[in-house]
C-alpha cells in the first residue's frame, strides 16, 4: 500500500489489549533512533481497525533476498553487522526479539537491514511465553528453551543463540535444518549438535572468521555465549578486513530455482500460521488498503537518548538528565535504571533515597549492567562490615567478568591476599589485577608495580 506516492507497510494493533499503550508508542518512537530497526511512522484508523505504519522495505525480507540474489561476502558481513546493531539497540531498551531469523529482517533499497516483528509490547521482564505452534521458529530456538520450555525464562542469551543461527543462515543462504522434521531438529539440538559448517575443502579466510563467530554464538551453555557488544566488535572488524568493493554490483540475480517461487513481501506479518504466540498476541493478515490517513503522534513527547542524558548530567544539568533517566527507566531500560539508582542514592535533583536507589541498582545488576553490579555489591558493605558476603562476592565477580575495571581490581586484591573469606589464590588475583591495569585502573597499576609484576606479561 502507499501514502503520498510512498510505499509503507502496516500491522494491526489492538490498543485496548495493552494498558501500556502510550508507553509502547513512546518506545516505538525511541526505536526510530536506531538505523537498523524498521522505522515507525505513526498510527492509522482503517475500517478494519487501528494499524501501526512502518517504512517499506524494497527487497522484502532477508530470506527472500538471499533466495533471489547472490550476496558477496562483504555484503553479508555488512548486513550481519547492521542486524547486530539493531538487536543491541533492542536489548538496550529491554526488548527481547524472540523470533530472530532472516524472515524477520527487512532489507531496504540500500541493502540496509531493518530488524522487524520484535515484541515491542513485551519488555524483557515478561520473559515467560506460551508457544502455540513452535514449528516456525524451532530452527533458530535456543537449546535451553527446547529442553525446558516455559520452565526457563527467555533471556538475552536465547536471542544471541538465534542470532548465531541467523548468521549460519546468511552464510549458507538457506534456513537451518531445511527439510528436517520438527522432532529431528529438537533431538539434534538438545543433544548439543548443530548445523554443519562446511564451506568445502578450501574455505576462504572470511568464511573461517565468520564460522568462529557462529560457533561462539550457538554455544550450548548460555553463559558461554558472547554478548552482543562483543559480537558487534568482531563483525565490525570483519567488515574492515573485508570491505565492500567500489564499482562492484553488491548483489546479482540468482539462476531460477524452486526457492524463487516464494513471493517477496514487505508486509511485517510473515508466515502467520506458524508464528510463536507471545502472551496471547495474534496478528492477522493485513488486507490491501488504498485510502487512509497517517497520524504522526504529536501528543507523545520525544524522549532524549540516554547518551544525551549522560551529557546533561556531566554538564551539571541534573533536572533534564533525571527526567531522561526516569523516562527510560519506566520503559524498562536497564542502563537508565542504573542512572536512576545513582540519582536516588546521591540525591541529585531529587530527595536522596538510598533504599530505593539500592533496589534499582540490583534490578540493573540483574540485567547485566557491570557498573550497577559493582555499585550493588558495595551497597552491601557498611562500616567495614559486609552484610551478605555471598551476595557481595557474587555481584563483584559478575561486575569483574563483565569488564568493570574497579571490580577487577578489588576482586584481584581479595584473591591475592585471601580476603573476605576467599581462599588465597595469587595467580587468579594477578589475572584480575592485570585485566584492570590494562584498562588503566590506577590502583591496579600501583599494586602490580609494588609487587614488581609486569601487567603485559
């Protein structure tokens, strides 16, 4: 369908089913700040009901693209990087995608990927979901979900596993486990097995590098899967190592195959008969509409990016900074919760409330914010007394493992000296201290110098 000679895509939405409708619309507007998430244009009232209006994707979904065209490796790498960027933004907004696959990635005329069909109305804390028909997504689903179903909550690590399967799909231009039965896929994945990564007898260097990223993302143990930030850095390095070639056509039409019979579409509701149903959501096929009006939501106040809020904080403009962090925290953003906790415990602009601030530090800590893990750990330390040693060490270790240099220094010193009930382990202590020193943590550098240890060895 089109609006003012511009094609758009739409999706039905029942605002009466969502008590957080205004927040969800604000979230959609916030997601427009990412260049790799399908852009939300506004609302429209049709005879058939209310719809959300999104940008049109010229090439349809990524599955349709690779079935119809040959993609060179530099193109594949740039598409993979863009998808990773979009997913990182989603996770930063506390939204889990749950259905990551090429069919849910839209491709515009510039071959830019746009993540679509995410569950914007289901923040990550609503992580238990009901599977009405799992057959559509079993090819990409994490092993912990296949083994335990609703007994284990859907986490960011589940999305990362699915992203690894999507990378395999990009590499080989076919859905994983194509033509396998539902039961065979489940048994195969639950047994710790994966799709074959076979580029032939003489794989290229880019194929070898890409295979390493795939294998890392689909680790059986969720805790061993890298975070999206790490995956992004690895993919970015590959795009620099294997750049797009100037004056070379980025895609070429495939010779016709049986796969080409699948129609391309920029409709955001693909394969409706086999979708996972999340908390009772149901998206019906969208009829063709020729005449409608788009509302551009002037009633919703734009929300500053968190980065802008941090800049305001550093410049001493605490009131607008607080309003920014508060708005994002209400939308479930874990980094905003950390900053909200910081303002509450320090009394910036608002009345100091250490108890409430500690609560938000813990929430953000449980959502893998390293700075918050450190802050929450030390909230348990008062007047030289640790209130809960196990929790203190748990969150301090999490912060250190997530790259917080101050946590690495403290944990390293504790292992080195055998403090806080830890068994003395100089080697482990030095490992943490070196990690902190390599991040230029001054006290870690000073400590290593005092014991005559080179941080680079």
